[in-house]
């Protein structure tokens, strides 16, 4: 398997526009690696966060000060077709359609073998590692200089090399320019509702933050049959858009002179059955937890014996502290966290793609823009300006 050249968008400096470069060498895949041809990719807020150099303990802080590691590829949502496979890869072959994911599933560690956890020991997200696991080297180079990758995927490139455990083989009939958005935030929000919060049919759900992840959480509540889906956001312009995702009530915390959890408790007769927090703001997290009903309220009003459940999705500042009164927990409220919506990538994402193919999951409404690869910086502009939800970047246009 020979080396492959191709065009690639490279970030040479934090917060500056990506530059089109010709990568002279995309090396062949090594042990347990796969080289794939990119068809479509996209950008999420995580990529934007690191591009702006706001990431925590992130590799560019070293890359930009060391000429031997001059760049980083900011991207992790994509759809690709397998071009070649390395030694030891038996479940993928050339021509397979795959969805790369920033976190993986080795299938061998305790997390992967458990029924509950998706926190793979080997392939868990690592923002500091810009090289491959097999030999500690990059598969990209420009003029002989190694180019590091991002979150093990690096999809702003015509070709890339990914560990096979981070590749999900999917239905080849699935449209590549739609299912590419399932590699990150959409699956995270959807899974937070369906896999973790697990609202029952007819239940009440509050979603904090109506960005793409929050709207995916609302989509999950719609699919689950929730009767009331309350959207909570500081930006009133999001409310009309959220209706497309099943949100039928709205609360803007700025319009009230008391904590929003008190407002929600009042309009729901004691609190919602489930809440999903998708902003990463610790105050919103506290509100999301305290707005679910307690077990006593459940028994009194509904004749049931379960308390409300709050699920935290957003990632807060590492110094943030979550504070609530212990009585809120003693009264049978439950607080949960989730990573990638508790989806095991290789095991579970094919069924999410099938959910879309059967028209149960609606992806088209998440896609608000599409640009050719040559205009990729427009995707950053759309996200920086808060325009739209997901922008598809076509490598073929």
C-alpha cells in the first residue's frame, strides 16, 4: 500500500483561518489502522473551541512553539470510504462506508466488555495526543515535516488514517451527506435522552441549551413520546427553530426574577420528569438538577415511586464547582452524567443510522448550510456567528 497525497486544510495558528495545503504524504495504515477517503465532513463546537485555543491542556500550545510540530487539523465529524487497511484489521475492507468517531471501542477492555460503559481504556478521547497509537508517529507530512492530527480522526483532508476501533461500519445505502453528523454532537444529545434520561411516553422533559446538541436531546424526547418538551435558553431566536424538534414550551431565564428551576417547578406541578443540560454552564447544570421533581412529589401527584432524573451533557470549565443542597438528592432526585450519549461507537451507531434510514430520526433539519472544501472557513464563520446548526463540508465540490 503506497503513500497517498492530497489536499488538506491546516491550522497554522490559533483562531486564524485554515489554509489549503497539499499534503505530500498520507502514509499507509499500520497495525490496526485504516486509511480512508473523505467524502463529507462537518464542524462542531468542540472543534471550534480548540481552534480558538480554549481547549484544556491542548497540544497546540506545544505545536505552535515547536517548529517540528507546526500544525493541527481541527475536525472530527465525517463520512468516509475505506481505501486500505493495515495489519490485524479483519472487520473492514476497501469500499466499506464508515463513520469515524473521536472516541473508540477496542472491544477488549473492561469498559468495552461492560453493558453500561462506553469509556474505552485504549481509545477514549485524548486531546493531547496528535500521533498514532501503534508507533507514536503521525501519518501526515508536508515537505518532510510531520503534521499532527486531532482527536484521532483529522477529517479536513482528502485522505486520513484512523485506528480501526474508531471507525463504525454503516449501511452503504445511507446518504453520506446526512449521516456524517452522527459522529459527534448529534449522537451525544440523542443518546443523552434515549440511553440515559430514558423518558417514558407522556413524560415531561426540560432541555437546557438549544444548540445542536440540545436540539438532538429534544429530538430524542420527541422520539420517546414525551408530552411536554420545555426548551430553556437565553436566546429567544432559538425558540422558533426548536419547534421543529418537538419543543412545545419555552422558558428564557432572563425573563424571570427568580431561579429558572423554580419557574419550571411551578409550571409543571412540582418539576419535570427528566432534564438534559447541554450548555456546560455550571449554573444551568444546577438548575437542570433542581428542576426535576422529587420522589415525594411523584408519589403525591402521579402515584409513582420514582424521582426525577437530570442528565449533564455539557462540559464545564475544569475549575467549576457544582453545588446543591443534599436534601435534593435525599428526596430521590437522580443526577447522571454522560459521555457521547452512552453510545458504544462500533456497537451502537449502526442502529442510529438505521433509525435515520427508517425515518424515525430526522437529520435533515440539523443541516442548515453546505459549503465546498475550498470554502471551509465559512463553516467556522457560521458557527462563530451563531448561524445555523450544522454545516456540511463537501470534499467533492
